[in-house]
C-alpha cells in the first residue's frame, strides 16, 4: 500500500493511526511521519479514513489524495430537528405522475447511494434501472404470474401475502405491484459476497431518502423483489449477471399528491441493560 505523507504538513498527532479501522498505520518514535505496517497491502480496506481525518491534509493514500476528498462544509450540516423532520416526512409513494424522470436525475440519486456504508467497504452494490414504463408494467405482469403460481402451489402463503387481492386488482386494470411507477430501480450483488444483501438494502435506503430531496417519490417494491428472488421467468427478464441476485427493488417517479402530516408510528420498544 502506497502512502505519501507530507512531513511539512504532518503534525505527528497520531489521529490517522488511531482511526484506521484495520490498524495498518503506525507512528514509531524514530519516524518523522506515520508509516504503513507490513500487512497494509493485505488488510487495508481503502475506506479513505486516514485521508479524511487528517486535519492538515498531509496524507495521500495510493490514488486517494486530499484533493479527491472534498472538505466537509460545516454550514451544510443539519440539526437534530431538521433531520427528524426530513426522515419522518419521507413517505412510501404509491400514486405517481405519468411523467418520466430524466436519466440525469436518476443518475444523481443513484450517485448519492454510492456513499452508503458496506461491510469491509466492499461496495458490492450494482444497479439495474428499468427506465421504460411499459417494461415496468410487463415485469409487474410477471410478478402477477408468480402470484398465480404461489396461489396454486402454496395457498397458505398466498393468503398471508394477500396475493388474491393483488391478482384481482391487476385483473381490474390496476397495477398493485409497481403502482404504475414509471421506473423501477433494482439493487443487486454477487451471491458469493456476504456483504452484498445488507449493502443493497442500505444503499436503497440512502437512495430513497436522497430521492425526496430531488422531489421524487419512491416505494419499496417488495412483491417485485420476492418474485425476482423466486420466479425464474422474472429472473430471465431481469437478466442479472451469473451468480448475482436482486436484493431490493424500488419504484420511483414524481409523486402525484403532496403529504401534509407526519403519521404516527408504534412507540419505540427498547430494553436498557
Ligand atoms: C422491504 C419493504 C418492502 C415493501 N414492499 C412494498 C410493496 O411491495 N408495495 C407497497 O405498496 N409498499 C411496500 N412497502 C412499503 C411499506 O408498506 C411502507 O414502508 C409502510 O407502510 C410505512 O409507510 P411509509 O414508508 O410511508 O412510512 C415496503 C416496505 C419495505 C421496507
């Protein structure tokens, strides 16, 4: 692992050494600046914390220089009240305008989700955007086919998941699966990567929150993702790379209606030990 530390800027404060999550930096008394330990090449997870935490911008890590890591702008920080209001005012949107979202806006929202945490900083999330609303509807029809199959093969499960209602809504001309959203965003990853599923869910959560700031509405497409997990025809249509699985899907579009209140939720259930 290549580490370049500017001795003029380094204050020998040991902050990078203390913050390195895998302890591959050390500051020996005889050295003027911290150095990488022999295991650094193998263990470094390239999280960039050493660069980001250095108060003087003294440290450059391989291809990650302070110039690649923009400064934190304190004036943009949110207070607790704003954060609570922002999080509580996000809603699952199920009625969308027909208007599509332009690709650039979709790109920007997905780009924010890129900064979600992932196990070992492995950043395993990959994205599939179903842009054409006609295709979204065609895939929703496949989810309905799966429901019809489940109804036949496992009526108890179909009942628990209210599949009959969804099928009859579909037959009445509604779309209870993707709610006529113009687009679906799927987060997927390599089945061999143990961090992938959780990383996809966290990244979609980032995406859902970021979307609200762009004036977009989203809703988790749980039925869609279940069918993407279990129904070969839908898997065929999604055509994810070999050994990859869909770990979450999100409807996205412009909300038709605005919400005016924050709905109540269950009280928090906490045990203190
Ligand atoms: C994993 C997951 C799957 C979901 N699947 C669906 C779905 O298939 N269809 C739907 O209309 N809503 C779906 N939802 C939305 C929930 O019903 C919604 O989050 C819940 O009612 C709370 O409403 P809120 O998101 O507006 O706070 C899903 C939510 C999650 C977290």
